[in-house]
C-alpha cells in the first residue's frame, strides 16, 4: 500500500448507505410510511423513476438529497397510482414526505459515520469523488458537510460518461495528477466500481452491502473489505 498516493471515492452506496444498494433503503422508507408492496412491483417503480431522472432534467444542481428524494419518490408513487398498485390518496397523505425523510436521515447517519474516516484520509491523501449522479452531487456533499474533503468531483451527469465505463475513473486519476497504479478506488459495486477501476490499473477496496441482485450478494473478490473505517489502518500497512 506504500505506492498509493491518492484516493478515488464513489459516493452513492459507498458513503451514504453503509454499502447497501439504495433500493433497499427506499423500500424501508415505504414500510415506514405503512406502504407494503410486492418486491417486483416496488422494483418496477424504482427503475421507472431512475430512468425518468436520467431522461429529463428533474434534479437541479441546487437540490440537496432531501429534495432529490422528494422528487424521486413522487415519481415512484405516481407510477404506482397510475398502474393501479396504490390509491390516488397516497399522493397527498404525506407518504412522500415520510419516505423521503426516512432516506435522508439514513443517508445522514451513514455520512456521519464516514466523516471522521474521510477527514483522516484527506489529511494524508488527495481525494476526488467519481459518481454516477444526477447533476447535484456538489450540493449533496455540501449539505452533508463533506465537500471539503474532495479536491475534485467527477460526476456522470456533468462529464457525460457513466460507470462502468472505465474512462470515468481515468478522469479521476487525471484530476489527482497521478498514475493509475498510485490510486486506490473505493466503491460499493463490484461491476461498476471495482472491476472497471482495476482494468485501468488502480488498486481497489470494495465496501460490500446488500446488492440489487442475488448474484451481486453472492459475489466475492479479493478487494472486499469490512468497511470504510478500516481504510486508514489498511493504507498504513
């Protein structure tokens, strides 16, 4: 690890949800709002909203994570109403606010746990963030008070390249002013973070939580680590 001179962090899933895919957290938010759905139905709504956010400029650069979740959940709920899975009253009974607040508070807990680790690492290494996000990750980081730890932000909606395309990680390497072999990439997705980063020569650390598929849950890799909290000591080894 003595060759590592800089770090690239993923954001969503890695820093803001203890390694878990965000679908699981949002589904928990539905339960908190008293909404019970069959898993395939929930996942159809989740995918529909994700595609809508990718297709249209719904999320604005000034939106923090709570505003993002309010917009995303409202799209999900409207799809569920339109397709007969929920009554129209769900759009006005406070469910959207409950789900979005649940997700925001969950993210805040995860970021709060990650903050001292990021602070320690930022004292020793230049760090950049490489994320598939909606164009507002700068505001999300500022709202959660962790923007100051990253020298640069490479965001898919801004640069026009999305993971798992390894070019987005090379943009992060260039932003650090280092060679790939001098950089460690930390992420929560084997397919989107670890494998493409490794393909360009970066070292990798995989924060594995609950994935989107059973195959993801069953996967393993030598890059697997127990959590962000072990990174400072691991990099000193």
